[in-house]
């Protein structure tokens, strides 16, 4: 019998045995109770930023404002220069060319040439400065540690002065020199260089074949910078000389052609002086803010961009400055680091992609900027698509960008809407699956399985980091019901996840084991638990597929057997077994796996578990009750373990009594008549159970009907208690959904066993209470267990039939 259900309801928010916070919200709810839907998800699953969060000023606003002010200086100087150029060419050289003194003619010509040179070099300086930001990316972005190998770098740079163009490519920068011993050979495939590209990297272009270093873009940018300063300074000197001396030549009286020459020259030299001074003021302002005040370095620190931050900040600043110059001066103010990084990530340059991914990662990991950054990324499908694509890049040279993309997605998947967008991208789950690095050797025969190995960190590649990130992403995606089905349908993903639940005995018993070694196991168990507790037809399929993987149950058994030092892992494993037991086939597989039931009982009865870890014992009891439910084979297996006396004794332990009663009830119900002699010991529990029925109104009352025999309690007193229970629960209770059913069953047994009880119940008004029950019955009373709000394992007798039987007994006797 399949204990699953064949329909799904999109309103389901939490499946059975969801994360711990749900049980904290609703008390000690278990699989034996229906779980109400939570109408409001936690803040981590929404896209909105908390309204109470204070606004954090973006550090890059300082750069865009700085770029705006510089652009004002530059545009003002350019306007004056343009006006001076027009004045000189139209008025002076056009109108007074013949009458100009030879000194003025050459001064004007030199100033125009100087200013033309400055304007030309200025127009191209930004282009060169842009390229200069990439001239250190090979060392500065891929790894600043490589740049610290300064002796090697200097030697290579010196050689580059005489290196022919065919050997320009700076392979030393791409060789990923992160080894402790530079002479150590790289083994295997991890020494492969970055793939050759068919285009030049602009920062590496040698303009002349044998002068590479001098003509690199960063050096050309510096040359243009100093050329502009020299031009502006020369312009100031020449203009001041003429304005001070004013030796423009004599104007003869009555010479109309030279009458306005002096004024025209004064205007030109003044314009030239003003333009040069504005430019020098711009340069002084730049040196003050960028050189003395360290504005760019400060913004890099505020953005927490690390060692490579200055490359990103400089590039961002030059982009903003270019926009202010090329268009409106306010265009640069529209830029921000997030959109800038997303643009870089979308480029075709590996260095630009890495810078973009690094910026986004730092912003996502920074609590001040994470909400805004995630919101921007989440609304840009193309960026999410690129991040997912990067997960497939397994070249060792691309490890940094791949890790950054995985960390960004691990944060992005924490938001519900974003997780749906990530999972909705075609091939996204296959890309995430590529992060999980396990290998199982292929067998050439069908009667054996290849040996599994989990790939650990390589000297030059962090496999374990990617394993952990992959599991984190999948766990967050699995919080959404729709995504769980996609995870199950992704080829080869479930076996990979199950492989990570395996942990060796030595690690479980080692007190000095590092947390990272256990963390991956914990993440995989959490993910399997979420998948196994899925509701509806999707949950049925997932539980079947998980249980059919031959290593699932045995891996969990090993954790139960050797993981006493890791109770949290044990609890996760137990909860997985409880969820899998919703399916009949899985129940048989669990019971048939050697040692599982024994280890569950060892945990259930263990006295060595600290009091603050008692939740593990409760979980073990839930699992055992599920194993015995409607499974005769498992009941027989439990009887063979000879734990009946200990179960009866556990009824006196408040922590264990509920689950002990459930297990005993299931043993008595499903073991079969041939086990009657073995179950005689249950009679010893009757006084304890009936005492609880008389004194408490809790879950134990649900599981007590079969243990009434041989008690010394007065039947009239017990009958009165049954009526009190029916009156108290006028409507079905979510906390104790079967209490009215079991109370009526107990009343029926009493009336059949002793006709005197019929008169007692009639006098107490049982018939009236039964009529009230008929008017308020609900489906919640018809099931043994629940998956979320889905009922599973329906009772063979409806509550209507029980009421009719009780009424018939009252009428017949």
C-alpha cells in the first residue's frame, strides 16, 4: 500500500518535519499531527528589504561626485580653449594676420599648437587610462599574491624590453604561481595555462616590437598626463609674458587696421591663461583628493573590495568621468558599483568578468550592501544566467570567478522569488550539480557498483569549497516546493547528494575533527531531509527515488551507530528515515537494513544522551512508531529485539511515554494473532496507561485504548472521564486529532465487555455527545499520520461507523 497521496496543493507552505523553526512555532508537532500552513515566510525568503533597515550611503557616490566636479573643471577649460581657438583663428590670424608683430604671431601659433596637443592628448588620455586599469589585472586580479613574487616579476619585465612580439604574452602572470615552492612541478591537469585567445589584451599590446615595457598602455597614459601638464604650464608662461609686457607693437595714428589689435590680443591671451589655469586647478584638485586624501583607496576600503579593489575602483571612476565628459556632466551620477559590476560580468573579457564577479561577491557578503545588491541581481535575468553559466567553468585558471559566482548564487537563492528565477533558468540545476565533485568508478559488469570517492581539495583547486557551496545552493532552492521536483528530475543529482551523506567511522569518533569535515555531511543530510519531507505526488516520487538509492539507508545507519558525538547529525538522519517511512516500500527497506531498528532503539533508550539533546531520543521514538505502523514485518523485527519490557517501563518516563505507547499500540495492532503470547507483557502497562488517562488530557490518551485490560480503576470513573474528553473536544483538535476516535473506541470496548457499562454511559449522556460528534466530524480524524496538511494511512473504520456502533450498543442493551 502506498502511503503517499496523488494530488498537490499549491497552498502548502511547510511539509511535514520541516526545519526546526517550524517546530518551535507550533510546539512539538510531529508526523502524527497535521501541520498548519504558515501564512508568512521568514524575512529570508522574500525580496523586500526590511523597512526598519537604515539607508546606507553608497561609497561610490563619492567617486561619481568627484568625477562630476572634475568634469565641470574640464568642460569649462575646454569651452574656454575652444573659444580661444576660434578667436585666434578667426579674429587674430584671420583679421590681423598681416599686421601682427612677428613675436605675437609665433606666440599665438605656439599656444595654439600647445593647446591643440593638450586637447588631443586629453581626449585620448581617458582611453589609455582605461587600458591602464587592466595592465595589472593579470597579477592584481587573478592573484595579488603572484605580484608579490616581485623578483620574478622584475626579471620578466626586464627581459620584456628585448623580447620580440611573438613572445609578448606574459605567461608568468597567467601561470597561477601560488605554490609555496616555485620550482615544484604541477602534477596532473592542474598546471594547464589559461587558454590562448585569438585577440590581444589591450593592456598587453606593444606598440613597437622591441620596446614593449615603455609603450604599454599604462606608460602611454602617464606620458600623456605629463605632456598635458607641460602644455598647460607653457601656456600659462607664454600668456603671462605677453599680458605683463603687452609689447604688441606700435599702432600709428590713424591706422584703422591695427586699432583693435591690442584688445584682441589681450582677450586671446586671457582666454589661453584662464583655460590653462582651470586645467591646472583640475589637476591640483585631482592630486589633492586622489593623492593626498586617498579618495579611491578610501572608497575601496568602504566597499571591502580587498587587495584587487583599486583596479575595480579606478576603472569605475574613469568610466564615470568619461560619461560626465562625453555626455551630460550628470550622466556619471547615474552609475553605481552594482550595475557596473554586472556590466563587467556580461563582457567577453575574462579579467572584466572576474572583476565584476568579485565586486558582486563582496557586496553580497557585506551586510550593509547585500539586500540592495541581491535585489538588483534578482531582477536581472541575464546576470543570473551568466552566474549560472560560470558554474560550469572548470578551468583551474577560472577558479576564482567560479567560486565568486557560486557564493553569489548561494546568497541569491535565499530569497524565494530569486530562487524560483535561478531554478527556472534552463540547465541551472545541472550547472549547480557540477559543483558537487564526487566520482564513482564505472563497473564493467552489472552485478557490482563502482567504488565511490569524494574528491578533496587539490593543491591548486578548492573542490571541497565548491562541494559545500553546491549543497548550500541546493538546500536554499529546495525550500520551495516546486524546486524540489526539479532537483529530483535532474539526472544524477540525487545520487551525488546521497554520496555526501557518507562519513567514515574515524571522523565521527574523532574529537579533533575539523568542523568543515562534518559541515558538508550536515548540509547533505539537511537537503535530503527537506526533499524527503515534500508533500503531495512530488514528495511520493522523491521518497521513492531517495529510498531506491542503495546507499541512503546504510549511510544513515552508520551515522546512528557511530555518531554519538554528533547528535545533530543523528537527528537529521532519523528524521529522514521518518519521512521515508511514509512510503510502504521504503518502510520495508529501512526495517530490512541490518541494524537500523536496533540503533534507533539504542538511541531511544539511551541514558547517556545529555538532557539538552533529548530531542534526538524523541525523534528516534517517532521513527520507530512509523516503522511499526501498518508493517507486520517491522513489528516482528521489533519483537525479535526483545525490547517489550523496556517499552513498558518507558511509559513511566514522561519524555518517552508518548512514543512508547504508540510503538506498543502498533505492535499490538499489526503484529498478528500468532504473536499474542509475545505481547502478553503489554498487560503490565495497563495501570500506568489508565492512570495517565484519568489524570491527563494529552497525546497519551490517544494511544491507550488497547491497554485498558486488567486495571483496578472503577469503570464508572473511567466512563465519566471519557465523557469529559468528548465534551472538551467538541470539534476535532489539530494537536490530538484522534482523541475523540480513541475515546469512542474505548467506550465501545467497555460496553461490549460489560453490559453494566451501557447503563453507566446512558446515565452520563453519551448518546447526546455522540450526536454532537456526528455533527462535527472532519477528515483530520480519519488518518494515522500526516504529511503537511495531507492525511496518510487512513483508518479502516470511519468515525461515523464508530459512532453508529456506539449508538447501536446503547440502544440494544
